[in-house]
C-alpha cells in the first residue's frame, strides 16, 4: 500500500473541518437521550406488547437505522455496540410479536422490507466479519434463492419472485390477510382508489360502506395477490449484501439474472417498467393485460416515487456487481419518460399524494410556488398526480455514471425549477435527503460555502431533535403511540457527512446501498471511519478524478487514515497529485521574541505525484496538518466487497 505524508501545516483551520468534527462529537452523544427515553434496558423499543397487532417490522428497525452508518463514517465505538444490541433486541421483540421467523419478516411487501433492512445493511458495512452478520446475510438472501425447500419464493426459470409479499416463510398469497376488505382510512385517503373499474365504487368515500370495502378488497386480492411486482427489485439489495459479505458467486448471478429479467420486461413495455408479471411470466396477467395496477405500481399508491427509486437501486446493484454501465439505462428510461410529461404549475393548485415530501420546494419557492412538476401515477384515463420531481434519482444516476448527458439532465431540471439551487434550507424528511441541489452546485464550483452551511443546518437540526426528545411526553402504552413514533425522534443525520466526506449522495432510503467515491479506515484502531480529529471534504467529482481535502485538527497526534476507492473497493486509484512543503523549508521559523513580535514564515509548497494502482492509499497526517489529494481513478473495475484493508 502506497503512503503519502501531509507536511503543510494548518494555521487557519477551515471552518468546515471544525464544524464537521463538532457534528461527529455531538451526534455521538445524542444517542444516549434517545436510548434512555425510547428503549428498554435490553435495547428493545418501549412498546405495549398487548398492542403487537399494530406493529409492522420495518417501523421498529427504522428508529435507529443509521447508527451503524455513523459509526462506519467515524463515529464513536459505542455506536456499533448500541447498534448491535438494539438490532438484536428489536429482532427478539418482533419475533415475540409473531412477525419474524428465523430473524426475518415472515412476509411483507418490498417497499417496507426495504426500509426495515437498511439497518442490517449498515451493520454489515460497519462490522462485516461478525459471525452473526455473515450467517444472517446468507440466510436472508437464501429465502430468495430457494435454499430452503419450504420457502419457494423464486421461480428461476421465469426469473420472477412469485408474490408481492414474501419473506422467511415464502410467498404470502393475497394482498390482505383474513377476509379481504379494503375500507376507508384517514392515512390512505390521499392515495385515492386502487382501482376505478370496480362496480359501485366511484369515489374513495364509497369505501366507508362495508359491502363496498369487501368488494374492493376482493378485487385487490385477485389482482395483487400473485405474481412478481416491480418493487420486488428491491430484493436485489438483500442478495447484493450477501455477495459483499461473502464473495459467493451464487448471489451475484441471482442479482444479474433478476435485474436482466426486469430490463427485458421494460423493453417489452416500450421502456417503462411494467407493474407486474403473472406466474406465467406474462405482463399484466392478472390485470387484464394492463401494464399498470399492481401493488406499489404506477397506479397506486406512489407510482414514480417508488418505481423511480427501485429502478435506480436495482441498476446500481447490477452496475456494482458487473461494471457494466448500461444498467443505468433502466432508471434513465423511467426518469426521462416522466420528465418529458412535466409542466410548470402552481403547487397550490395541485392535489398531491405526497405533499410532505416537497418541504424543500415550498421553502425555496416562498410566496410564488410555481415550479416544474411531473405525473407520478397512471390509470385508465392517463397520467395524474402531478408533483415536483425527486431530485435524488437523477442525482444518483449522475453520481454513478459521471456522464455528461446525466449532468445535462440535472441542468435542464434546474433551469425549469424556479428557485435558487444554491440555498441551504433547514428541514429533514423521512428519507433524510433533499439537499442534493446545493451540493450539486458546490461540486459545480458555484456554491463554495455549502460545506459550512449544510454542517450548520445539520447541527441545528440535531439540537432541535434533542429538544423534541426532552419535550416528548407520549406514553408508549397508550393507544395513540404510533409504530413510527420513535423514527421521528432519531437524532442522527448522515446526509451532510455522506456528501462531504464520501462524495456520495444520500443513500436511497428504500433499499439503497452506500454508493460512494471513497471510504475511510483507521489503521491504528483497526476499524472503519475517519480517525479522531480528522476531517474530510470531497471537493470535486469527475469520471476519472476525485479531489479530496484532509485536515488533522489535532495539534498533538499524528493520524493515519487509509482511503479506499469506493464504498466497497470497487474503484482503483491510479495516481495521486498533492502539495508538500518545499525543501528546505523556513517553517516554523522563530518566535521573533524581543524583536517586536513574529509571524509564521511564508509557506512554499511543491507539487508531488505518486503512482498508486491500488484500491487503497494510506495518508499520514502530521499534527495540525492538511493535504489536498487529486486522485486519479478507474471506477467500477474491482470486485466489490465489505472487506477491510487488513482482512486476509
């Protein structure tokens, strides 16, 4: 492994570096008030076990999903301990509720499975050699490779997952358990009717009648209860996770086969991913041949919101495992088709099914909320449900491809958005994204103060969340204590740290893996993440070049950091250019005492170049020093793995 040493002193520490390390320190401690208030001594969530019927597994895991990620970025050792303890305790808790079998959900749609699995993926990233993580990664993926004869979830001949709800006990046939009835509810009213061709049901309010609710439920049971659905593509992350943990070819092969099957289905459907295929493999088999109308499809409930996300996720997994960038054409086709249908509209005139997702647009547009919107859903009469486009999807595609056409798509979107992409607005969404626009302008060289601004914004959000925890008086034994309650009080935010330290967009919430330009390891403590007092800022991303600024704020300790090319070592460093103090150097000079005071001598630096040709580069940071590395790279050329640099 090649070694570079920093020799340029830090006499004026960058504000972003100080703020970044302060954010690490504060978030390290925020978990303790959360644990004290919301968890039992064993780590399980506080909950009235008599209300187990109100629980869904994903909501419990989501409450602390990103704690192991913060550890992997450089947070305290206690974060890993607490993450493992809490995950194990929640798993026992949910098993006791009857929701899990062999530590995995018995049968859930992949929109929600994807959310619940995030914490496990981050645990594998943070601690991949732990035997329990290895065993679970194999077992969970095995539920989709038919490794258990009693769990026949997958048809390898037709390359399809056999039901919209699957898990540790195989296909969970039907959309609803028990007597099928889909009645009126406040929470689902925003999404409207799943189907508009059911006799006697013309409006959502009709579902208040029990007989009509049963009629709708029966139709949903017949149309949604069998066959593969597009959102099952999220299962590719579960299997990719097993490959990253074990390196076993069977997992890589499954992901490629399954993604290829959906690529072919999209091609048969004119480029758009169809909602479903029946057990015979035919598109729309249970929908009278329609390409829309299945569970989590184009009609109901979210449309493009979840289909765009899973298209990016599946393509990213396939690209990671093959190095073939053509997989990115799958999400491009969905994005471009929907964007081509867009219009400039006043948000106040729209009835949007996901209004809480656009808090950034409302804030940015102010008193004149006129902006570009696109249709999210499709039914018999055409496209509907116009809402602002999710910027995270084209951002993720560009960050993977580095293609000029993908950047141009973002620029076209900026031109019609109607607001200044450089502004950093204070908000958080469930997915913990939404600050892509100012980050992109920073990378474009048009928003130089973004690092300080997003770190301050995140710091303020953390402080607010702590105040909310202190003020929360909700009783977990009450009938009003929602299953998502603890999710809203999680005080850990990683979006800014992913962007700034890794050069990565926020991980896509529904089953995304951490797709980053670089990752860090502490060789002295033999653990992942930045060493103490070391700050990092990815200043530039190009197809074959990454500019990274490292600062050691410690005035006393030398810190070594190993930089990995890619989150999983999938890239390779070719060369590194950097500045070193020119020799001989006058620094540090003398005090000037007795001569009217002194100042540090001028610093003279000289350009250095080192051939690397490795996925690792070790940097030795002298006390109070900094270094800017221009890293030449070949991307997606190595076999990806969770392995640490010192693993055999």
